[in-house]
């Protein structure tokens, strides 16, 4: 992993998240501007609407900013030709653009028939053209595992020789449809996300764009000179329920173990875990059970980032990976904002406060609706 970039509720650039996450400071603000019958006190984590307004242009600007940061970290300025480079996007397009256009036509004509092209594919193609990427182009929409799966696809493209390098993007903008859908499932916590807490009640949604640059380790060079190495990962589909995890965490445990096996890493080598940690009753119960299944009585330190960053849905694989890497590069494993009270039903509790981040191998979990699960294994230092 040669470079990373981020646009989040904390601002532009990966460094913008480091101190807020260290201090357990939420990046949320009251819900405004989406014309919804929801309480305006509902916390959401949004990108700067002045710099990245809702719509294609704003989303593209955020994607471009994150991509340029990742490329710069990788030592690739705008004069470098990005030939034979794949672009893999994890996201679902921009429903906010469609909603705005439908509203505009409805107010003018009384008929809501317009649906502009706002697909993830169109957005990815525009970004590839802007950056001059001429390799394969893929878009994945596998719920909250989308951009984690994008990393796995990018790795496979490089391994199979279908691309020499790859830029992976995860992007998510909030929309009325998204917020209304989660509200209809009674999954939004008006007090904010509380991962693994005894009083947890649900999610806190967010926006963000994360970018990661992948390149192969040169043949014969065990040390590529990069600080982060993508050892591998795995994904699977849990058929237990469309929107709820199996309480015993069986499928989550299987994908974690499969990721370790694929990466050639033993469970006892894991330094810490970036948990999915949505703050919902079922998800956190299942994830805690899965970690105990995989690691036994000695579960490594684990942390959840969603009170700080919000749940960025399709983007969280990239957004949370970048945020976690930025904290590791700053020398610490970030604590879990929103956690206050131990839940005996879980039997484990997340990291509070921050602790030093040693060199080693870390596990990253991403578990989405539709049973879309992904786990990544990434080395640091």
C-alpha cells in the first residue's frame, strides 16, 4: 500500500482525522438540508458542504482530492503517467443528485419522472479520465463491504497481471433515501453511535471518500520501502438474514479465519483489530462472538471508528482503513469513541483510551447488509 488519501467529516486529508480520533471527538453535526421528517438533532457525519456540495461535482471533487493525496504519498505527482493502472470503486453512485433533480422537476411540473445518470460507473469513468488511468475499471456495490471488496479485487487484478498498479476508491454521500431507509428499520441512534456499549441503540450515518494506492512488492524485495503491506483478505456471503447478522457470529468468524489463512498469518500474530462496530445490538453481539471464536480467550485490542467518522456505508472499507492507517502512522491505535459501559452479554470491550501502535499485522473487519462480509489483513511498520 504505497499511499492513501481521505476526505471525511473532519476535513480534507488523512491527517485531519488523527487528533479527533485520538481524543474520541465525534465528527457529527445535526441533520439539516435533506428535507426529511426526521429530527434535526439526529447526528450525522458529513463532508464540508461548502467545499464538497451534494451532487456529482461535489462528489467528484472529494474523490479527486482523496486520489491526489494517495498518489502524492506514493511519490506520483501529476506529471507521472498512470499507465496500466486499474481503478476499482466501492460505492453506489450518488442518489442525492437524482433526488435533487426529481425534486426540481416535481416542483416545476408536478411529475417526478426524471432520473439523471448518477451511477458509480459514470463517476468512476470520469475520475479515471481526469487522472489518466488507462487500466481496467471496476465498480462494486456490496453494501458496507463494497470498498473492502474493491481492495480485494484490485489485489487480484495485480496478481493476475491484468493491471500493474491500482487505485482503490470508496465513496459515499448521504441521501434522503438512505437516511429514510435506515430510519424505517429503526437502526438510527438519536444519541449517536455507541460501539459495543451496553446501551447501544443503533447507527450514526456518515459521508466520506477514501483512496488507497496498491502496487506489487518488487520481485526479490521482501521490503518494498512502504510502511503498509496488504497481506490479503477474504469475503463471503452470510445467508442468515438480509439486514441482521447471525447472533453466534459464525459467518463473521469464518471470514476472519479465511482472511488469516489466505494471508498466511496466524491468529496470535494479530496486534489489534479495526472492528466494524456499528453500534447496533445484533451486529456488535455477533462481531464480539466471532472475535472470541477466532482468538479464544485472548482477543486482541479492538476498536470501532464509527462514532467519530460515522458509518460511511459502501465507503467504510476505504475510509476506515485510511483513518486507521493514519493513526498507526501517528504512533497509536485509536480508541473507541462512544463506548462507556461494558456489556456482559458481549464479554469483551473495545479499546479505551488510545494505546501505542507497534509494528505488526492488523485485522480490519467490514460487515454489510445482505450478508456481505469482508476482512482485510494489513501489515504496519
